[in-house]
């Protein structure tokens, strides 16, 4: 019983640390873009799932990136980010679970790329919704045009996250096994 309490406390601490690391990665290095900024938070979203697993990775990713938007003044985007980054972590974790028998790094490439594509499409959709709330007479086409401005920035952001997360995934897994 005592080891379960210690183990549970350790897991909560690790989730809290990862949430903070995700928030820092999304807040410290920011490259301004037309509708927001490009950051390294996506790299940490991927790594949180690799290190913590799917369920804990979802919580850490969603909350960490939510705090990035709140602390950065992007209040209207925060609910979208909470859902989108949580879904990114879910997609990554689900694909990694399905491909768990594969020994190659291809499972990371596939899971990161698929969830990255989801992110770009989801923020495009969120941008269309935001356009409808920010203006009174925005139609679907105008909302799509407004939202399209962020596609390239989101592709650059998620691609950078993938490029950094791929080599770090194996390194961090080896370190985790050595510590455990």
C-alpha cells in the first residue's frame, strides 16, 4: 500500500513537471507569426506522451499549452489549445500503443506526423470559428481566408517539434529505463 502511494505521488509530480516544461517550452522561445507565434511546445507535447504515456501525456500537454496561451494573453485561443493539444497527445499515444511492437523509430515518425497534421487542420478550423466571433458578418469563405494565414506557421512549428522530438525520444526512453 505504501509503495502505491509513493508511486502515485511520483506520477503526479512527473505530470506537474512535464506540464511546467511544456509551458516553458511554449513560452520562452517564441517566434511571432501573423496570428500568434511559433514555439517549441509541440516538441514537448510529443515527448510528454513518450515519457509519461498516453493518459498522463494528454493531461500534461493540454494543461501546459493551455497555460502558454493564458500567460501569453491569447485568452480566446486557450480553450481551442486545451482541446487540440490534448487531442494531439491522444493521437500520438494511440498510434504508439498500436505500433508498440515495432522496434524502429518509424512509430515515432508516424505518430508525430499524423498528430501534427491533425494540429494544423484543427487550428485552421479553430481560426474559422474565431473569425466568426471576431467579426459580425464573416462568412465561411472569409473565415477560411482569415484562418489560412496561420497554416504555414503551424506547419513550421509542428515540423520543428517533430525534428527535435525524434532524436530526443530514444534518448529520454533510455534515461527513463536507467532511472527506473
